[in-house]
C-alpha cells in the first residue's frame, strides 16, 4: 500500500473513531427547549404545604370581646362573615372550647359568658403549627395563672413559625375604650395563605374597608390594616422583548412557576460582540453604547421588605446539562454515541463576564463584557461543542425592611405602662435573618452558539 493510500485509510479510521467517541455531526449539541424538563428540574418550584380550605375562628372571651359585642360596628360587620368558618373556638386559660355547629355560631357568640383569663400564647402556637386558615379576636393580653405575661414579645415564635412556612399574617387594629378614658386596642388577626385567592382575609377586609385609615390609628370607630409576609419579593418578566432583539435573534421561553426563563440566541459570538457588546476586536467602539444581553425584567419589592442590591452569578453549565440531556434521552430509548468523558469537570464560574444594572424603576439589565472571551468561559468547536448553556442566577445581595408605626399596636395600662408585645413581636419578624429575602430570586438560562 503506497503512502497516499495509507494516509487515506488512517484518516477514515480516525474520523470513524472520532464519530464513535464524540458523536457525528451535531450530536454534542444542547437543545434546552426540547428538554425543558431539565430546566425545570434545575430550578424547582418553591412550594409550601397548601392549607386546608376549612377555617377556624378563635375568640378571646374577655372584656375585649364583650365590649365589641356591645359597641363595635367593626365587630358587627366582621361577624356577618362568621358562616365562612367551620370551627369556632373560645380560648380559656389552659384549654380551648370548640364548636362545629355552624348554624349556631352566632347564638354561641351572643350567649357565651365572659372569661377573665385567656392564654393567648397557646392559641397562637396552635394556629401556627396547624394546617388551617384562622382568625383570632383578642387584645393580646396573655394571662397565665391570673397574671399578665404580655409585657414581652411573646408572639415572636408563633408568628415566625407561620411566616417561615410561606404563609401570611394580616392584623386589623381597632381602638376601643375598655373603661372611660382608658383607650385600648382590639385585634382581628388573620392567618392565611397568600396563594389562596379565596382567603378569608380578603373577604373580611372588603367587609370593613370603610373603617380603614391609611395612617396611624387612634380614633374609636377607625382601624388600620397591617400585613406580614416574607416571600413576596420577586423578579418577573415585564416585557417579552429584549433590547438586543433588533440586532440579534433571541427567543425567550418563560417558566413563571419555576421563576426562570430560557433565552435562545441563534447568532454567533462575533455577531454578539459587534451588535450587542459594541466591541471592535476587544475594545469599545467609540460613540457606541453596549446593549444588555438580557433585559425586560423587573424587581418587585415586597410589602415588608426591599431588595437594595442584586448580584448576578454566572455559570457555564453546558457539560452538566448535556449529561442530563443524554440521560433523559436514554430513558426514552434514545441512546447517545457521546462518550461520558465529555462531561467530566465542574461547571465553569464565569461571573466576571456579566454585569447587572437596576434603574430607578427597578428594571433589570444584564450586560456581557469582554471577559466572556477569556479562557475557560465558553466551549468551542475545538471542544466538540456546538453550543453553550449559561446559567445566570439573580441573587439578593442587600436588603432592608419597611419601618412601621409601632403606636398602632401599643396601648397604655391605667398605671401608664406601655404594652408593646405586638409591636415588638412584629419588629422581631422584620429583623429575623431567617425570614428576610435571600438567595436566588430568578434564573436566566442563555443558550448560545459555541465560541
């Protein structure tokens, strides 16, 4: 065999071996849209246990309640919704007295005798550990063995237990006179699931909204509404179009339940460099302003918390994703010729190649910079990759809470002592590092061509 024939045979053999080892043609190619289950697996839905549709009403049968029966228009309007509760509970010092005969709730509320001592802590703990929406009517005076125990933040633990499970607390505060010239506070507190659109708090709030004032409440016959919730900070896509869409082809697929999206860019990195990054070789083109590679997103702060700063953590997850893609195909009976060796190695941290900006309207823009072309940032055809998959995680990097008027929840005893158990317990929730917004708020997957 002459040298030319030997070369030809060797070349064919090499190509055949390479085809077996790496896969022929476009075998080593990411197709995230066709394998969206992998995207969802990598950004699972943040779920919490749904509450039972049954609701329970707790009543503190002390003077706070008996005075309400006699003189409170707010209480009377609230009680128009009593039939929506499946269980009625009167709080006693060390036990609960429960009733489930809904047709007799109104009569029981009218006929029940006043109790001087009520253990409110037990009631809050029972609600926070339970699986039902609940409402409690109380003055939050916790009495144990005939002695008040409410000069501290005793509600903290119960409130935190409920909030940390992903639920919401709403407090309607109503000033009232316990005795002449002695102004106290009556509280209607709702423990609900914010994802339940038929929550009792919405129904009740609608019933009493004519009494609600915006600012601090101290006038009898007026009330305030305050909400505690710690999981309502989010990032959402405000518009489907990216600013760079006029210059390059971007297809956006949203997965709102998973708080993520997939952006498929079908242009080369040379085109991205020219039309999006506005680079000439590796230098900024004079007079040109770079475009964000991702925008159209907006940060929504919560009722109680603000995210003051976001950072973007970028990772090239191409190998990780391909390993999952091949595994998913094999489970469908579609074995791949791609060698498992191609998947070895950890995902690449490429955070230095992306920058994030948030404007005064909380609109988010993400820019890619020239570091993306550094070594170990993008896979190329030399690595036997047709394309790349980059994961961009938007992570809380600073937060704050909205202050509130503590006087709404405080009142003075006849001796001048300020009872601040409620306001202190609320403040403890807002300051608790385990409740404040943290971690990943939103994830963007960028499928791009190889380098």
